[in-house]
C-alpha cells in the first residue's frame, strides 16, 4: 500500500536530478586595473569587442580596480580596452576565450 504512494515521489525525485545538469555555453573575463604606481583605479571602463561580430561588452571597475564581464561568446578574437579619465588607454588584442572558463587580465594605465 505504501509503495503506491512512495513510487511517484521517488520517480519525481530521480527525474529532477536530470533537469539540474545545465550546460555552459559562454566565457568570462575578469581582472584588475591599476595605475603605474600600482594603485587600483575604481571607476575605470573596460570594453571588450568581439572582432568578427562587432559585439561589445562593457564593465566598470569596482573597489580595488576589479572587474568582471560574464556571458561572453567563446572564441575570438577579442580586443579589450581599459580606460580612465586623465590616463592613456591600455589594450589587449587577439584574445581568444575558452568555453566555460574565465580569463584573467591586468591593465596598467599611464598618465
């Protein structure tokens, strides 16, 4: 008698675990922006451009100069530019992103 009540619950629980297996289809970049003295530049703008499609991703560095850009298309090439008012921009080109991984970058902006 209890088996008739428990069986549907057991089947539902086992089915639910299969639904939890999601696939990652994007990549990310993260990093830090500093000046030549090694001080973090909170508020710096980071722009990532996917060259083949022209898709642009942007972020603003937070406290400590750290930034993250998530949900980017895997592959590349990408051109990443960090800029801040009163400083020269720093860029990195021909970057390719690996599916499901976060690439770490550092930028040093000069006056």
